């Protein structure tokens, strides 16, 4: 599975438009680096929420999301806080 972009809004420290978080990703390794209370854990927690996982639990991604007859599919979450 490849996540090309992460957009976080209205989740923990990421407010609406003025403090929304958008990160475009390239294939390969990505590292989140920043000062304390910069939002690194919030990004990981948002991904866990969308993927339906909890802390210290393996990511459960079903085959339909990973392989859908050779077509790339994306998954979003309707969650709003």
C-alpha cells in the first residue's frame, strides 16, 4: 500500500483551515522529525484512526484495499472531531 498524501484537519492540535496539516509523500521511507509537541504523534494517531488500528497493534489492511483488480484505491475517513 502506498499513501501519497496525508491531510489532517480538526484532529488534536490540527485545527481547521489555518492549522490543517497536509503532507505529500513519495514512495519509500518517510521519517517524521520535529520538536516536542510539534504533532508527530498526532500524525501517527490520525493514520491509526483511519486504518482502524490501536497503539502497538499491527496494521490490519484488508486485501480489497491493497489489491483491487490491479487498480489503485484510496481510503479516507469521515471522522470529524
